[in-house]
């Protein structure tokens, strides 16, 4: 696993750097004419395709014997990453709308709680709503997206939706995704802005380069482990699915 983890992490790191370089190129295109607007559209499509190939290749690399063979197989199914991204995007949008709605009615929640209990301490209610939304978005939503990606990359149209759902709702799987996301993605991202109080001008570029390199490697490793958790979760849920009923067995055996 260690060798495969290193290869997948390096693949993700290099792929994300290429994606960022292409995105930087998109920002440099002046949309002052129809031709440049069309060029921006082409680059945007390339960004979607490249992002899909990067993540589908990484997911397949965990499922196929041979890293290079897995990356090639997954890169050809970039639509799987696009579908998984749309699912996660829908969950993100839903939780964002719920949080916005909560912000609008937070005063009413406070008023109802104070009227019924006579106490003014409502901070825990809003904190619970916030962390509940974050749990749905990141723990469940990301596990669902990673499991769906693993299913579509590995099985294509034969993917089992129930196994994907079981993987996302399994505490063992979504806690693994949450652990790696917090430890190797969220925390390193916060450290990216860290700077010592006393730092010479000559040493600052070297520190920034070393810091960003370590952060990129840590986040790529964390993302690789998140994708692996999705693959493991889907495969284990697929093997643990309940046996087919007698009617389903007869229908499958019927010519």
C-alpha cells in the first residue's frame, strides 16, 4: 500500500499543479473579443476534462493491479469524476442554502427557545446546526462522492447504487474520510499561511517554497487516502450486500 500511496499522491500533486497552471492561463485570457471568449470556453472545458481525468485516474489506481494501467483506465472514464463532482456540488449547494436559511430564521429560533425555556443560551443550537451541515457536506457528501467515483470507475454502468449509499452511510467509511480530510487536507491548508515572527528577507522565499511543497504533498496524500477510503468502502459494501431474493434470482436466470 505504501508504494501505491506514494504514486497516487504524486499523481494527484502533479495533476493539480497542471490544473492550476491551466487555470492561471485562463485568468490571463482577455475576454475582449469573440475569439478570446471562445478560447476561455475551450480552456474551461479542458479544466473540467483534466480535473476529471486526474481524479478518475487516481481512483482507478487503487482498484487496478499496476499503477500505470490503473491511471490509464481511470483517465478514460473522466465522466465518472464529473458525475461524482456534480453529486458533491449538489450536496454543497443544498447545505449552503440551508445555512443561509438558518441565518435568516436564527432570530426566530432564539425567540422560540427563550419563550419556552426562559433561558437565553442559544449558541449551542446554532453550533449544532452548523456542525450538522458540515457533517452532511464533508463526511457524508464527500464519502458518497468518493464511493460513487470508485463505483463508476471500477464497474461503469454495472455500478450498484445501494452499495454506494451503504458505503456513504457506514460510520467506518465516513469517519475514515473525515479523519484523513481533517488531518492531511484541512490542517495543512491552515498552515499554508503560517509565517515565523522573525524571518529575514533572504530566507523568506526558501521558507515559502519549502512550506508550500510540504503542504501540497500532505494535501495530495490526504486526498489520495480519501479516494482510497471511497474505493474500500464501495468494495466492502458491495461484498456485504444482502443476497438477492428468489424472484430476482429467477428473473436473472430467465433467458
